[in-house]
């Protein structure tokens, strides 16, 4: 499930992103819509309410705030494993995450 764009804004506010920047990002995502070309014809326009824009220069930053919040929340309930001499609670690479836990 993708967080909606309001969630992204709330996470950035919680992390202390300046209000002016949060407002700019929020305005950038307001009234976002899309059309699909299907069999050479464009569909009706529909609103985009979740996720971040693919290929957008600020999308990785927004994603980093969101995934950081998710991981901070998950750490409170996670376990760690010993891979000598270090202990790990998770493994992360780009958009992939492995979280060690006793139960879901």
C-alpha cells in the first residue's frame, strides 16, 4: 500500500522540514492528474492521490523521509541478529528492506 501524499507531508513536518518547503512540495502535488494512452486513445483524466512522481528530482528525498519514518517505527518492534561481531536489525538497499522480527 502506498502512503497518500498527505502522509508524506506529515512525515516531513515531523522531521522538521521548514514549513515553506513543505508548502511548496504540497502545492507541487496538489491536483495531480494523469491520462493513459490505451489502443491509441487517451482515457479520461483521473486524480493521483498516492505515491511520488516517477523521475521527479524531489521524489528520492520524499521517499527517504517516508522510509526513515517506517524504519524508525519498525525498529521499536524488531529483533536483531548477530553477524559477528555486529548486530543487525535490518538490511536496506535502495528501495528494498529486510526487517528481522519474531512476528508480523
